[in-house]
C-alpha cells in the first residue's frame, strides 16, 4: 500500500497532466509556427533541406499572394469565404436556437429520435452527395453562386449546432422561464431576452464552430464554384501548380487565410471556454 499522502499524489498527478497538456499544445503549435516562419523566407531558403532557422526574412511570399507578380487579387475569394461563412453561421443560429428550445426546454414527443435523425444526416459521406447536389445546382442554374454555398454550409452545420444548443439550453434554469411566463413574455421575448443572455457562451461556441467549418470547407467550393464564387481554400489550392510547389508563397497564403479564424477564436475565447464547459462536447 502506498505511503505517499493523498494531497501529494494529487499534486503529482496534476503536474504530470499539466506537463502532458503543455507537450500536446506545443506539438499542435509547432507546425503553425513553422508555417508562419517559412512564409517570411525567400523561396530559396524555404526549399532548403534541412530547413534553415537563421535564414533572412522577406515579405516576398506575401507580395506574391497579394498579386504583385501575377496580378491576381485574393480579395474576391476572401470576401466570398467571409460572406458564405458569416451568413451561413447566422442562419444556423436562427434555426438552431428555436429547434434546441423545442427539444430541451419544451421537449416534443420522442425528442431523442429527432436528435438522432439530425445526427444521422452527418453519416453520409460528403462525396456520396456531391453528384446529386451538382446536378440540382446545374438544373437550377446555381453553379458558381455564393448563395448555393450559404445554403449548403447552413444545412451541413445545422445538425451539429442543434445538438450543441440543446445541451446548452438544457442548463437554463426552469425558474427563469416560469417567471417570464408569469410576466406575460411570449416566445420571441423569452428567446431574445431570457434565454439568449444566459446561453450566450453556448451560442458563441456554436457560432465559432460553424464559422470554422464553413471557412475551411473545400470540396463543395472546389466542385460547385468557378470564377465568381470561388472561396479562399480554393484560391489557396491554385498555388500548387505544374511548375512546382512554392513553399514560401503557399505558407504566406495559408497564414493570411488562417487569420480570420484565429481572430474570431481569440475574440470569442472567453465565451468559447465557458460554452464548452457547459457540457456541449462532454
């Protein structure tokens, strides 16, 4: 039987877990840091093997990304990605909050079957639905349309958002809702003035995850768009050409395209941590 006092064992366990967490964080951060560092190197220094940490810094990759050499502007794809991600995220929230309200606070009959039906829509491989969606978009003349991506991203993220929001709304005290009903508050007032402030961390976490999924989506954007509605991930793949892989330029493009997600995550980090701790991903 161990003679080590229980508080000491708990401290040792906490120290080991903290060390493991730091190692995992560093392991995830190193590739990103390497990408950012490579983006500030010249193509010659970026292509060296092994890579040189002490190479001189240059903005050549960023100038190429913004069209200094080719004259191709990255702003239309960035604006398309921002439009599709923001609009689809707003639509997801507008649809997910009432649905989660009906499945948690005012549960319908066999609500668990409804939840599993939502989840089952994510089990179909995306590639399996690509051809039917392409044919529908072609027949409705919605190919190369940003609004087609908005519709697809909304439908793709809605099941996950409903699952998350139901878990968040289940934490809302029933007494607050009963008090609102006694005061004569309707459904719209209850959702906007009672539930939304209490569930704001969960709403922020759901919105951020939906935004990230929409921003990073490549397959649908690659197949269903062309010149007009191309998004930033599609624009990024254009840097891999038959002439070769230009590491500095690709890393610069990846860094710029990653910034909106990083900024959104940093701005909502407090709400995100609170929201995830409510039990959405337990």
